[in-house]
C-alpha cells in the first residue's frame, strides 16, 4: 500500500507525522519511544491495535486508531487516496468524551429453567461457579439425585422481568421435591404465584422466550435443549456472569420534553410501541427508560417528536465535530 506522507502531513497540520514499514514488528521500539514522550497518538492501523494499546497503556499514553488500509489504501484509487487517509486520521484523533455507563452487579445466583435432565446436567456444570437452582416445568420421570448438590424444584414461569443481577420471576405450579422420592422424583403440593429472584436465567425449556428481543436481555441465556453444543455455549457464558459489568447508557432522556400524556390524556406512544426490548414504560405524564434493559437500537430517539429522547453513543456534538474535522481535513489535503 502506498502512503502519501506529504499529503497526509499537509492535511493534518499541527501534528507530527512519522512513518514506518513495520511498526508492529521490527520498528515497535519507535512506537514505544513515541508513547513514552507522553503526547496523544493516532496510529493508522487497526489490525494491530491490541499490541499498540498495550504498549501505550504501559507508558500512560492516549492512543486512537484509524483504518487507512481497508478504508482508503486498498482500493482501485489507492494511489490517490492521500486526502482520504489524512481525513480518516484527523477524524480518529478528534476527542470523544467518555461514554456514560450503567453498572450491573451479579452475585452468581442462577436459575436453570428446563423440562428434563438437560437442565439438571447444565446445573451440574455450573454448580462449582454459581449458586444454582433448577426449575423444571412439567417434569416426567426425573431420577432423584443421590446427593442434593443444588435445589431441584417444579414450576412453570408465568411472568418474568428484570435483567442481569435483578431478575424477578413469577412461577405457577410451584412445588418442592419429596425427599423420600424413589424411582422418579416426586413433588409435594403445588401452588401458584411463587416468586423467584436471581441474577442469571438459563432457559433450556425449549418454549417461547421469557422476554421480548431475548438475545438482547443481559443475563438471560437461552438455548435449544436438543442441541448439546448450544447448551454448552450457554453454560459457558453463564459461568462468567459473576461480578460487576458495565455497558453504555445509550439514550439521554429529558422527561420535561416528553409528550406522552397530560392530564391523564395519552398523547404520544411512539417509543412505547417501537422499543423491541420493553425498556420503556409509562411514568405519569412522561415515560421512563430503563437503561439496564435498553439495548441501544435507537428507535426511540429516531421517532421522538420533541427530542426528549436523544442518542448518546456518541454524543451528537462530538459526532458533528468529528464530521467537521473529516470534511475540513479532506479539503485541506487536496481532496475534491
């Protein structure tokens, strides 16, 4: 790939430009020296970003990355891509404020929901890492455990809400096992409306998902009980869901601008009708967005007529600054 260093330098005025042929290998000490100098760095390579990020972290240097190879150099017009490369590098160097985060706390309390021995086998795999309970719906001929390593109860989930670290399930036909079960696991008297709280739900029931857009609900894992490989993948994911986790707060919401209702008369329902995860609910004259459930699809921000909901990843002003830098640098470097 040809790099037009003069054009890039002309477009990125005020920045020092260093070139290399093998910065990630033979010339890595050149990058290490630049990182030690303390200035903010932009590396025009994303393939080896983990290596450069590790070296920069050791020196306490700030580093960003731009992909000028696939996005510019490796093309039919690569020989004339100098202005585009300059624009990509300058835009990558534009500072973006830290993203607001929401945190999840999971203590590893897990519910494995199934219908047969597959759920019990999955629980055995998790028992060393998680606090496991098995909930079996309409069990048939389950063998009683020789040793009760974890609870096995009967019931069918009627309603579910929550997310990683804070699930609440309503269970009908709930019953405890009979300790003297012989031959097949028997259960005592059943009752409806039992409540279970847990951090993680592993759904091996083979039925309908417990949540809308189930693959986007943090802490809820679902697999076909007839697919051993899928079950094992879900078990491995569940085993890692203990501790503190962060994800971006995707939406900025200003309740005062919301036109959901006034004087108990419902007006706008656009976001309520469109949200695929069910993260939005009425809250008086406005709606409330649960940032822990929100998966960042952005439909609420796209359809909100008043601007009460706006997308925060990245912030609009930061995105506009980056776009302005991209265009200005491209023109400065001779692009047209």
